[in-house]
């Protein structure tokens, strides 16, 4: 099993030795390694069983540090970085030759983020390279939001997990890029679209891909429990599946007739719902229910990203 401590120097020593570790961030826990070393990046893909066509996000501590690895930072990107970094925003930028092809799955652009989590930031500031850090879970499964989740899923494949308590945001970052003068959202996430549009104007949201995604986190089927999950009208679905042991993940209403009923936010708070989403999905998946039923939340603010994750959890490629 992996060692779990708050020792940043231990984390640095392992990373410098080209090992990979569990890394806390405010979105979800990452599986982190030196993003400039193709052999380290290859380990990340191997441990996650992630397809090599799905690019990784690099994490750094400052815009100045990121400039070393990209050809240019557009003014709009600087505006977004100034407003939302550190935070749950990833920006696609044209990479230079210092970034291995494998990190970006051969694409011309690299995804960069500055995480807000104090442990992650403190570690990044003492490293002289950015960290590639996709979510620390087997590919396609529910993302981890605490060190225990990482230990349960990957503890036999990595040496160390940096303890950072629960991830405050609870869902992955929003990914933004720029094409032909348009501002593109490649993945809905922990930064609300409304906040971005108030700052820089209208954006375009791209659909998901089943292969060869243009950015990390764009695949149609993702974030899924191993048990079957159905998205829809919970009461109708309960009637249709009355002979089964039902687990329910609802937005704000509890269901007494279910085997397990978990409520994302009794007060209807989207930030609380996002924080609880993956943890509650995991609890249901580890229970003895036969089927998980869930519903869309109001499609506003972080609700758009929550609905995105729920929708993709129900799709099986």
C-alpha cells in the first residue's frame, strides 16, 4: 500500500527520482509525475490504464513558469489567468519543444493549470518542472476526492500519496482554448461558464468525442461507476425497477423506499452538490445495490458540469 503523509519534501524526492505520486488538488486528486519526462508520463498512462490518445494536463505554480513551455500566451488567456488562477481552470496553449509528444498525445497544444490547493502549490513551487496530473483513478472510473479513494484504487501501484484532505471543488477543472478568434470550452468543470462569459464574452461549448479528443477529459464515456446507473425521473425509474435493490443519488430530495438514498445538497447548493458528487457515486458503487438511479440537477452554474458528469457516467461505449 502507498505511504500517505503531508511530507512535501518526501513527495519532491520521489518526483525527482522519476516516480509518480498521488497529489491533492482542489478539484480532484491527481496521479502526478514529471510532465517533461516521457518515461514518467508513460508510467502515468500505464498505472491509470489510460489510452495514449487522451492528453494530460500539466500543473505549474505561476504564469511566468508556464511561459517557458509555450510559444505564446494570448491576451485573453492572460486575462483568464489573472482572474481565475490559481483555481479550477485549465487553458490550452501552443506548446514548444520542451513538452514531450506523449504528454499532449501528439497535439500541438498543451493544457496548463495552476491549482489552488495549498499542498499542491507548495510542492509545485519547489519543483523545477511542471507535473502531469490526471485524476488518480483507473481510466473511466469515478474520480477520487480524498487520499483514501486513491489508496483504494491505486495504492498497490504507487509508493506515495500526499495528504491534502477532501477536495473542496470535487469535480475536474473547466478547460478553455482559442480557435479562429473564438473562445472554446472543451470540458465543463469547476469554474462556472457564467463567470468566464462575464469576463471575456460569449464562449462555444464543444461536444464530447469518442476518440482522438482535442483536449483532456473530452471522452463521451467517463467518470462512471461499475454498477449500472440510469439518469432520468427517479420516481418513474423506481416503479420500473421495483424488484431490484435501488441506490439513489438525488439533488435535494431524499427517497425513503430506496436501499440507499444520498442527497447531493439538501439546501440545493451547487457547490456542495459538486463537492459530494464523486464521493457519493463511489459510496453507491461500493454498496450492495443492484442499480443506481440519478437525476439531472438544475442546469445552471456548476449544475452544467454536474449534469455533464452524470450524463457521461451513464454512457457505455
